């Protein structure tokens, strides 16, 4: 299967996850075309399947029209196909409907309806929906603000590998919002997300090392992660790097910069 880039990685993780439950060469041909960026062929293969009630094909047509891939963008048509798939219980489509209602794409913006769709998908174990529902509880959007419930959904999503949920858990354990404050656990989640390349988590981790929160104070590692975050466009990381630089010797700065370069070369693994 070809490597996916950009915002459709999650979408096609979902699609690939449904292949085992699907049948027919048309589905496989459509999926291969979709992954290759041949959206016209994908549309031709998936449409008959969708019209016959194939939930994943219906969801895929929704994505095509939602994102304007191979067809003019049309939220109304996307809504139609997402709804058909969602009504069959397909979690990816339920999550997509949650997004449409949260953003007001093709429908009146309504956080309460968004939360209902996210809940249906989250209860099926959909990590993206779990994260989005957690955000709604965290911010109090469409539902009563409840940091404890938010943390519960973030934990489920993070354990499924949702990157933003992992970083958000770091924040919550650092501040004690919705969970018992635990700085060591905060560092663990920040480290997981930082090693996966999330700039904000890299900046948070830099700050934890600079302040000695959850880990022994280590200005070299604080500088290293701050520099890495800054190289990814994060201004908070740049500020931490610059702040700790004033308390470091030239040899320490040189070591930190060398470690940062090595970490970037290794794509943050085992840093």
C-alpha cells in the first residue's frame, strides 16, 4: 500500500482498516486508485458500491466531495454520503459528520449535534472522535465543560496513538486539570508526542527540562528540544532555547546543538 501524506493519512487508515470486511475487486481497485491519487477512477469504482449500500464506499464518496478530490467540492453531496454511511454505524463517517457540524460545512454550525456524532464514533473506539469529543468536553463546546470526562476520552485516544491527544494529556497531567497532577506522567506523554514530531510537545518537553519538572533539570536537553521545536516553527520552543542559553556555557550549547542535529537526523527517535 502506498505511503500517504498530508491530511488524508487518518482517513485512509480508516479505509484500509475496513478492507478485511469488504469484498469484491471493485473495492480493491477503487482503494488502490484513491491511494494513488487517481480520484476519477476511485469515484467510478466506489459509486456503484456506494449506491448498493456499501458503507465504506459511501464514506469514501463523502471524502471525495468534502475535500474536492476529483470532483468540485460539494458539502451537500458529502453530507448525503456521510449520513448514509453513518446511519449504518460506520465510525469514520460519524466522525466526519461531527466535523461538518462543528465547522458548519454544508450544515448550520451546531456543536451539540457534532458532539452526538463524535460520541457515537468514540464509543466504537475511533481515536479521532475520542480526541474531538475530549476537546469539546475540555472547552465546554456543545456540552457542559467537564475536564474529568475530557481526560478520559484523551486517554483512550492517546492509547490508540492519537498524537494530539498524547500531547494534551501531557498538558493535563502537568496542570492537574481533570486528572491528579503527575509531572512524571506529563513528561512521559510529552516525550511520546515529541519523538513523533509534534512541535508543541517538543516545546513543552523543553520547558519541563528547563524547570526540572517531572525530570531532573537538564539545560542541555532543554536547549536541544527547544531548538528542535524552533526548527519546526514553534516560537515557544525558541523562547525556552534562548532563555536557557543565557545560563549555559559555550561548550554546553555546542553539545546541545549537536544533540539536536542528531535527533533531527534520526527523525526524533530515541532522543
